[in-house]
C-alpha cells in the first residue's frame, strides 16, 4: 500500500508543480516521475532544515516543494543550452 500511495502523492505533486511552474501538467507518467523525484529532493531539503513530514498532507507539501525545485533546476539547465 505504501508504494501505491507514493505513486498517488507523486502524481498529484507533479501535477501541482507543473501547474505552478509552467501552467500545465506532464501527463500521468510524467507527473508521477516529477513528483516522486521531487519528493526525494524535498525530503533532502527538509532534512537539511531539520524538518520532516509525518502525514499524507505533509508528504504532499514536501513532494510539491521538491518537484518545484526540480523543475526550476531543469529550467535553468535548459536556458543554458
């Protein structure tokens, strides 16, 4: 059940980050990938700050913030090329 929940949170987080950063989503698989990678990045950022998520809403917030950071970094890289 944890894996499925991670995919659902990842998909939602990727969709929200897509809306925030460029005005659209990336399709269901793209949203899941962006959200799951974003969740990893978000957990790293929050761990460095001494914070953590202990429920579903907190996990979603961390994943969205991480996904936004991921998309921001990708946009910086794309600009340079």
